[in-house]
C-alpha cells in the first residue's frame, strides 16, 4: 500500500509546502529510506548535521516528523509520501522497525480508522510544484556568469574585511596582555563582547562567536585556573589569525574565522573523506549561545575498526524554535557512510547514507597505543596539527572516578600509585564514583575532561 499523488495533493496544507516537498524527492536528500507493510520511514538531511526523522503510514495517512515546522504535514512528510508514490523502489524492505518508529506507533490513538484526507485550501497542484523545480534548474548562461562575477567580488571584499578585522584583533590581544591577565579575567565579558562586535562588522562571524562564548568558559573554572586558560585561548587566537593570513582560502580556516560550507558543497567535494563504518552515539552536548543560536553537537565513535575514529555532527538552530527532537539516542549503533569536512585532522562530518541499526554490545575499539602511559597523546597530536583547536575527543584506558579532599572530581587511570589523573567537568552521578571503568570517552579542552560515556562490567554509563 502506497500513497498516490492526488492524496498527497489533498493532504498538503498549501502550495508552498508542495513546492518545498518537490525539491526533497531526490534520493540524495535522504540518508535512509525503508518500509515495512504500510509503514514508510526515512531520515532527511536538512541544512544541519542531524537528519530529520520522518515516518508515514499509508494505511491511514498518519505522519510524524522531528522537524520544527508548524505546517502539518510538513514538507519532509509530504516528500516521503511523494517518493512512495513515484519511486517506490527507493525504499528498502525491512523487518526491523526502528525504536523511534515503534515509539510513534505506541503513542498513536489505537483503533483509528482509515479516512480519506480532507481537502485543504484550493489552488494546490502537484504539477505546478514539479514545474517550479524544472524552472529552477534552467538558468540563463549570461545570468550565471553575472552571478559568478558577483560572488567573486563579494569573496574578495570579504577577504579584505576579515584581514582588517584580524589586525584589530591582534592589537586588542596586545592591549589585554599589556593591561594584565587579572584585569582581563575580571572584565572578560565586556571586553570580549566589544571585540566580537567589531569582528562581526568585519565579516569574521565564526571567530566573533568564539570570543563571545569565551567568558562563560572562564567563569566555569576555578579562579586560580582562569589566567592560565585566558593566556592559552588568546594564544590560540593569535595562531589562528596567522594561519588564516597565510592561507585565507583554506576551508578549515575559513570555517573557523568566517563561514562554513553548505551541506551541498561538502557532499559534492570529490576530495572529501568518506568513512563507512558502524557508529555508536557517544553523547550530545546542547548549549544556548549568546547570539541566540543553539549549538547541538553529537559525538560518534566508529566501533567497527581496530583504531578509534571520532566524528562530530554539528548543528545550529535558533533558540526561539524551541528544543528539537533528538535525531540520535546515546548508545545507539548504526551503519552509515559519513562525509567529513576538509581539515588537517577531519572530525566534523555529515551523514551521507545510513544503513540499518545494529545491536549494542559491550565492546569499543582498543584505546590508542600508548594511551595507558599518556592518555593525552591524541590531544597533543591534534594540537601539533591544528594548535587553534579547543577540544579533542579522547578514548581513555581503564580507570575510575574519585573525589579529592576539596570535593573536585578526577578521572584516575589504573596502574601504580603514580597513575595519571585528569580533572572532570560537570557533575557525573555519584553512583559512578569508584566503579571500575573498562574504557571512557570524553572531550579534553586543556583544563577539564568532559565525559561522554564509559564502559563497565555492568554495561554502558552515560554522562
């Protein structure tokens, strides 16, 4: 049982929704398309890193999507129905219904009878939506040439503006050092806001956001640790500015200073790194930034290889849109092909194609060779390659958590009395203290270890 175009046309809330849905009917927009009986589900990759999860029931025209749209059905649901009507072979049969689909089925009203869709606003047309896409593909060669010339001029103007902004940043850093680190720490919020505003004017938006968020990072540390953290971050900014001047067109440096590439650019990059593996969701970090955006970071670990490989799915969306439904659950495992953003040590990625879910087990790849002697070796290597980075994911050897006499939490490596210890950020559950951790995964920023998950004899722990 599938949808037909007349049913989709009737279900659509308006013509604009049909037009938007028509652009999502290409299989390349979907990292997953599966079906079981009358159920169809998929994961549609939007502009962010985390795909939207969509499920529809051809039996009674039910639907659900994790996107924040206020239109029902949304363009993603309509597109999934549209694909089932015109390209049913794009769906892979599956006898394993994902947990999130079963959760939706369990919360639906039981015994609902199939009903014909009510007619929506008049003037909707599937044909008009298809014609809009065809018209958009056709582009006058002269118009394309003018557009490219305008883009080049904007890029040149942006490069000049950013260079001037970085000169101003260098002078600002010199002023902070001349006035003293203690003075800077006490007034970091006001001072960072002022230079961040100047960098926004200079079109260095990404760098401005980093400076705007830095005072909050300082305040999270103990007072005696703040001067060292300040000098470390100011040094990283100097190195980043110098690196950008040496290679202003470097994709990684442009991403850190001004703007990031689009999803289409990454997927269309012939030189981009592709990694197919079984991935486990280590955890998520969701923070509301001062600029009104929510930073949603999902950390993955490849568990199908001998060496640990991490991937970061990074997404941003307006805080006014409210909290989004989770695209992934901690501990979830799935097969997928990821495409990585170009970088000296690629970490940020997009899900290009997703396979089926995998059962979770108790194994992770072995921690890197030498990690038992130096758990921070991976962080050191990352700093050598890109000294301006702030965080490094680590896969730690066996250890445990404990409190010192001041109540501060530490991760302690197994071994002799001189075992390595790292201070821990946040407030891990008290029940985790003293439990032998067979392996741990976390983020190290040079001052604190932000634990994501750990493996124990009792199963996985999430932090």
